[in-house]
């Protein structure tokens, strides 16, 4: 199975590394301690604390494997190569919703760095895909669940 590259900013990559290190050290140690305590309760056949700790261990190991995979296939976006002529991953784009005459601003990031609270959207999202490669003043059509939405690209910044 061919793995797809994971686009990340340096900040996003560093966060993944930090999270992975925490899961490998602190979280593993906490779970091991929970298992040790639960084993002290005796009969494992009716020991819910032991079952919960083992489930937590499995979830932690799955998360570790996922993060290792993302890091293995990470492609860090070189911010010096980002230009503002066309929309690309790493840009912040100000758009005008033509129908509602409202301005919105999004930062285009790889799928692992999405944070809707900070208006960071994926390059794989409907809006992200539609505006990639667009130029200032260009009108783009975004296929949304409610139908086609038109946006005008007002500005492209780093």
C-alpha cells in the first residue's frame, strides 16, 4: 500500500513530535502503573479496572503508530518557497462570499493541522481544493452540500 505524503508546517511537525514523545513516555508509564495496580486486585476475569487499562494501552499504541506513520511520510512545507501569486498550502487567503457579500479568511494547511477555530482548513477540503492555484481577483466555485458557492479571492498572504 502506497502511503500518501502528509503536508505539515514546521510548527505542525514539531507538535506531532511532542505528542509522540508524550505518548511514548508519560502516557505509557501512566498506563503501565494502572495495569500494575489493577493486577493487584486479583481475579482478572471480573476486573474492570484491568480491562479499562488494557484498552487504554491499546488505544495509546494505536495513536503512537498513527503519529509515527504521519511523521514518516511528513513533507514539511518550506515557508521560503511559498509565494503569494497563487493560492497554495501555507497561504492565508481572504475570500468574498459573493452571494452573502461576506469576507472570510482561511489558512490552507495539510489535513493533520486542521483547526477550524483558527480558520485553518485542509488543502483536501472542498474550499481548499477549489481555491488551490487560484489568483487574486479570481472567482472560484466551491461544491458545497447546499450547492455551488462562489468566492472571489481578495488577497493571498503568507
